[in-house]
């Protein structure tokens, strides 16, 4: 049997909100297998962002473990996490997060520069990625010259730049109209197949949920397998 690529065991995270403690995650465990697209759904405030941040090494849990490709994310020093976020995990956010003064090509090139890819290899990878997301004719445009859907395409290309094993997306269609959202979710579905990446996507979007291989529901800080 195939080994899981991502193993999450007993994650707990509590935030201090003024005098109150908020238990965002109480005891969350799941596994994601290579090439799987997992949708995480749950009401606003159910802990989806918290969970994704812990899986991708953007934050640390109070208890529990995250392992990606046999490497303990939760046990890593900060230098290891920087490397993990550069090489192993790609992130896509609701608000795109592009650098406004850089062109589409330059935005996609940022993680390649951080990974010290040679100039020629970088140019070739940028070309392939922007073609893959349907933006071959928009390489020199800045984010403000692109539509929301096009900006999210650039962000997806950037997330895939260093060939990550895991793609983490937090409400990737949350700011898009329904037709554009549909195109972006179909793009994510296709890229998970063609690039063999494992995707964990937090979403309210029923269309995206329908395209997932598995749907997990966060409720009261606990995760349940849900019918898609
Ligand atoms: N930095 C923080 N400080 C204090 N409380 C926080 C912090 N981040 C999240 N929370 C609280 O933890 C809970 C889970 O938040 P989280 O953002 O993970 O939920 P979510 O499911 O992603 O919500 P949404 O769908 O609205 O984005 C919420 O009650 C939230 O208010």
C-alpha cells in the first residue's frame, strides 16, 4: 500500500483572545496520500486556516505532529521550516499575495531566485508554468493589470515553481466571481493530476468540494470525514 505523504496526528492549537482562550483545534488527525486533492470545509472560525498554517509550517501547534514525506515539520528548527516552505510546500491564498511592483514572470521567479536556480533554468521554468496556467501572453503584466482570476493563476504558478510535494490553498476561490472560481478550481484539479502534487484546500466552494478526492469537515476543533 502507498505510504501517506502528509501525516497529521493529534494537533491542538489554542489562541488567547483577550481574557478568553479559543480552542481552534482540539485533536485533529488525518493523512493525505500522494496525488490526492483533499478539501477541508467547515464554518467560518472552525479552524481551517489554523490547520493549513500548521501543516505548512507557518505556525507551530501546542501539541501534536505533522510529518511530510517522512520529515517532522513540527520538530523542525526555523531554518528547516524556511527550506520546507521554499522547496516542499507551495501556498495559495485567497488574496493572491503577489508582489505589486513585479511582473507575472518576476512573481513566479521569486521562489526560484530564493532556491538559487540558474538564470536559464529559471526563465524556462517560468515560461512552462505561465503556459500551464494559461498566461503565456501575460508574462510582463503587473498584478494590477491582471484580473482577479489571472492574478490567482500567477499565484498558483508561483506556488508550483519549486515543484513542491504539497500544495496548500486557503479559500483560493474566495474572492472570485462564480465563473472565474470554476475555472480556477478546474485548474487546481488538473494541476494536481498533471504535477502529481498532493493538495490540501480549505474551501466553502461547493464546486471545488465536488472535485476533491476526499472531503474532511472541521467542526468544533475536530475533523470528520464528510460525504462530498
Ligand atoms: N491569531 C489569533 N489570535 C486569536 N484567535 C485566533 C487567531 N487566529 C485564529 N483565531 C481564532 O481561532 C478560531 C479559528 O480560526 P481560523 O482562522 O483557523 O478559522 P477558519 O475556519 O479559517 O475561518 P474562516 O473560514 O473565517 O477563514 C477562530 O475562533 C478565530 O477567531
